[in-house]
C-alpha cells in the first residue's frame, strides 16, 4: 500500500503508518525527532522518533525536535491527493 491509498484515512492513522515505510538500513546511526503539528479539522501533535534503526510515532510534543512541520490538516489531505506539492 502506498501513501496515496491512505488519503481517506484519518490523518492520525496515516501518521501511525509512517513507520511501515521506514528503511532501517538507510537510517543506521541516525537520531532525529520530527514534530508534526496539524491545525484545522484534524488538529493534533505527534512526534516521530528515529533512533537505533527504529522509527515510532507518539501522541506527544517532541522535546527539542530536529524538524518541526506545521500544516493545516486540509492542506495535508490536498498533498495526499496530489493537488499541491
């Protein structure tokens, strides 16, 4: 299943599926945290961690994230549909 097939799922469910697409060999030796902050109808905050060749998502705010992504949830849906970049 590719991410475009998930476009009608709740965005929280899509975020929790991101580790399914994770390449542990490509992240060997890396440690990073990414803060996702969605606004709008499906608002929320999630933290994606990559460490020890693993990837996981938590319903939480990252402490000192390496990357922070903030977007309106409808804009994220439009990206999944290929309507915007």
